[in-house]
């Protein structure tokens, strides 16, 4: 992981954080279950993709896009990041396990939970001291640096409920890389389907967010296939014409996704909200639009509906990150670039 810090120019900030923590009360010694890394002195990197102008990318969304870029293209499945679920440039700790499978073991999950609890305790202590006017010690000051992401943010406002915003995220680099391999077989055909429906072709990248192009993917909510259609949505946008489930057919489900997204855009009126509706639902986005109009960033930052949670707030940012990576895979997965295209299966 240190090599990643060096590649991205993070070393000066890393040294600053280590110096700030030099005299703090030592944290519990790492369990042999997990390898602890210093907090990632994270920053949003500039986007070098070509913008079509169809999918706006507000500057205020940049931290979220960069976070998901790291999840998809930098952090592998052995890495778990403990972070703030509202301010994604606030990262408290990066854990890396020496050996992992598709899922973490019970011991590894317990260690992640232990570290989340540790940071919750530190944040509760910081908030209490700020509220009571108690002097901060070295550990509190180091926590404050991490909480604000090294930026000039209102510390008291950031500390309020920060302990409740603790979240952990596992890296997905291997899964995204596999999605690129699978997606290359279908990209040209998917793009043609969207083009034929008068839609932006880059919507073909959305399965990277939904399923990583796993045709047999199934969610706990009953969503199935590359496009993760529920049964009810499938009946509306890709009627069943036979015994086979069309959700498991990459082409039929893509045609259904194109119909859905065309309908969503016609009813909502802008792409950030139409794409988010794929996670939150069209009626949910209409309610949000009724409160915030077409101000997408206000909706992301302020909408407090219990159904508009972490996944919905981040869905469009995830799409932008996936689009950036998948449109230039050689920049992030150089080992796969020569073989990404499969000519026989990529013709319109």
C-alpha cells in the first residue's frame, strides 16, 4: 500500500499525519488477523476522461467519484477501508488482510468490527470534548486532522454524529477487472442497443456498478442478472415471452434496461437523477425532485429520506467512476489492456 501512496504523491501528507500522531496514546496492537496501514491521506485526483457533456460531474461530487475509483481500481479485496459515510475523503484507517477469499472469514469480519468500534470511541471522545470545551490531547488532534480530511472544514460540525457515520468498504479491484473482461464481449452490442433507443451509449457501463457483468448475479432483494432487475421491473420493461427468465439473458436484459432508462429520463428530466433512480426508484426521485428541483448536489447532500441512504447518495458517483475506468482500462489495468476486446463478439 505504501507504494500506492508514493505513486499518487501522498507521502508528504502521510508524514504529516504520522508526525501529528507521534505523541498520542498508542492504539491497540494490530491483531495478526489483519495488517494495519496508516490512514490513506486521500485526495480526489483530476479526471482525464473525455466528457460528452451528457453526464455532468459537479466539483462537489469529486470526492465521492475518487473514492469509488479507488474502490474499483486501487483497493483489492484484501483491503478494507474505514471511512466517514458522508465525507468520503475522510478515511480513518486502511486494513489489509494477508489472505482472503471471496468473502472475509468470521475472524476477519470481527477484526473490522473491532476497528470500527475503536474509531467510534475516538470520535465520541472528540465530540464530547468539543461540546464541553475540554482541551484536546494529541490523540484528539490527530483524530481531528483525519476527520476534516486535512481541509478547512468546521471541526465542530464535522464531529457532530461522526461516530454514527463510521462505515467500512472492501476493495473491489479484482471484481471490477473481471467485469472489464466480461463486459468487453458485450460492449459494442450494448452500445448499439442504447444508441438505437436514442440514449447515451456510455450507459453500457452501468453494469459495472450493478453486478460487475455477472450474468448469474442475485441480490438479497431478489434482483437478478447483469442489470439486476427485480421480477416486477422485468415484467414491465422486458415482458416474459417464454419459460426462460429474460433477466438472465444479457441482451434481453440490456434492452429492458434501455427501456427503463429512457422512461426514467422522460419522467425525471436529467441524467444524474435518472441514473440514481435505477437504485432509488422513479417515484423516489420524483419526491426528491419535488423538494430540490433539479439541484442534484443539494439532493445528495441534504435529502434525509430514510430510503435515500448510502447506496442512493453514491450511485451516480459510482457510475461516473466506473465510466472513467472502463472508458480507459489501460490506465488502471495495464495487465489486461491487450486482451480486453474480443473482436468476434464485439461487432455491432
